[in-house]
C-alpha cells in the first residue's frame, strides 16, 4: 500500500511539474528574452509583470480547464490530450464548445511557435553572430515543426519534458550566481518607490 501510494504521488508530482513547466515556463529562462525588450521605468516592474503572467496562466486558465473537465466527467471517458478538454467543452456548451477549443488551440500553438522561434533566434544571434548559423537554425526549426506533427503524441510530450528540464538546470544555476544582483535591483526599487515613481539608472548598470 505504501509503495502504491508513493508511486502515485511520484507520478502526480512528475506530471504536475512537467505540465506546469510546459504551461508557464517559470524557471526555464525562456521568457526573459521577451521581457528584456520592454521599456519600463524599473526592471522590477517587468518582473512583477512576469509574475502576473504565471499566475494568470496557472491559477486561472489551467485551474478553470481542470475544473470543467472534472465537473463534466470528461476525464472518465478514456480520452487523451486535447480531446478531453474538447469533450468537456462539448458537454458544457454544446456544439460550439469544441470549436472554441479548436480556435484557442490554433492561436496558442501558432503564437507559441513564433515566440519560441524568436527566443531561439536571439540566442543564435548572440552566440554565433553569423547569418549562416541563423539560416541553419531556421531550417532546423521548420524540420522539427514537421517532425513534431508526424511523431506520436507521447513521444513529442516526452521530448518536450526532457528538453524543458534540461533548460531549467543552467537557468537555476545562473539565478543562484546572480542572487546578489537580483537583491540589489529589488533593494533599489524599494528605496526609490518611497520617493515616488521608481526610475532605474540604466546608463550606469
């Protein structure tokens, strides 16, 4: 009984962390590429924006999706992947339900591909500073998009989880090494907020 309970908890945590990481990317070091392009008075303000993004994605979107699946009983029908959510919306909203999910998934998938391409291109430009390397990257992206649509869903998910986990390791190491700088920026924000609008001196970083 203890072994069964332990394995159940292990699998629940493993899939929970994997899906949560895939959903909001917190700790992966991917979204800073996008946040770094924002023009804000103080970098801490953009950090707060990043926090809100994680909250909205995980606590609102994911929780509401889970609730509609559980309340409609769609999880008991033996379906997998997006089909569970589509069936839950079908039960709850009728024929228009699956169409809503299809439209949302289309936009989510497209914007995810575009966003991750941009993150990767930013890294390639920084590391190699070569148009040839950028062209190779673009070909690889297109090739993996095609391969991802042809591969089995389980394999695609497993590979995504693996690479997401690999990304977390160097990012967490970097966060640990940069903890003094992070604390200094937050302290600067707290001190300047007392005097009004906190303005960061970007010229003397």
